[in-house]
C-alpha cells in the first residue's frame, strides 16, 4: 500500500511558526484591560458631623453592601442615552464593586471620625460591634456623557441587631472628564457624600445614647 503525504500541508504551518518567531509576521495586539479602584477621601475638609466624642473608641461594622445583580461582574457598567446597558470590555473594576464601596466607606469613616474603629463585613463574631451600617444600592446610574447617580437605602443597627435608623438617600455628581477614569472618580465622590451623611447620623445616634430615631426617607 502506498502512502501519499501533502508536503504543502506539512511545511506551511512550520513556516508560519518560524516567521512568527522571527518577527516577520506581526499579529495585532489586543488592547490590554484597564483596572480601576474607588478612591477614599484624604482629609475631612469641612465635615460637620456634630458631637462625635461619644463615638471615640466605638467599633462600627460596615456592610454588607448589596448591588443590583448586573453589577456583579468586573466590567464597568454604564447606561446609554437609549436606556440600554453597556458593559465595558477593557475597563474593569480591580475588585468586586460591593467590596470596593464598603472598603472606601470604611476608609472615609476613619478620616471623618479618626477615633472610630472600623470593621468591614464579614467580621469575627467576638468583635464588639456597637453600630452596624448596612447599605443596599438600589440604583447606580452612570453616564459617561452626563452624571453619576447613587440611590441607596442605608440602615444602622445596634449591637442587639435592633434597627435604630434607616434612610433612602440619593446623591448626584457630574462626570468629568467623560471617560471611565472620570466616571470612577465621580462614583468616589458619591461615596464621599454618603460617608459624610452616614457619619453625621452615627454621631447623632451616639450623642443621644442610641435612642431610636424615627425612620426617614429623602
């Protein structure tokens, strides 16, 4: 029995490999992903959080933070003018967004209330948490050509898991520059606004001896 071999089929792949190795054939490089993180505030600025002395040494637990399901992915999510959702292919979060928001708020709390002790969810059960702040992000609408809007329901519980305070808040800020970097900066500003409002509420709670405050809505 005779066997016939195709020289072309055997030689050509080897030639292509050699040319690629030698650099004679160039293959376009695919864009490298860019990764972003939210940035905490560096100084308290003109923060007005009332009498915070009663919070000195207190332990505040932050989290859990929950987000709409379509944010549970590394791609940055934006809304287009026709109300469709777009997932950025090469612009991504360096960590899950719920973890990033919790971490940034924890850092902001530490700046605004420097004598406060912060624990991020989940924490060890033996840690004496005085207040727990739970946040549900109802809407995080981000437009590269417009503004970023954060609608959030946040609640404060005491060590016995009793609800002390709850509020629905909305924060807005323009996006500039109109890039993903500008958008991430805008979300950081939204987190700063939330941090200032929540720390003010914590200071008020502590000054009143954790007395029950009527539930409010924005």
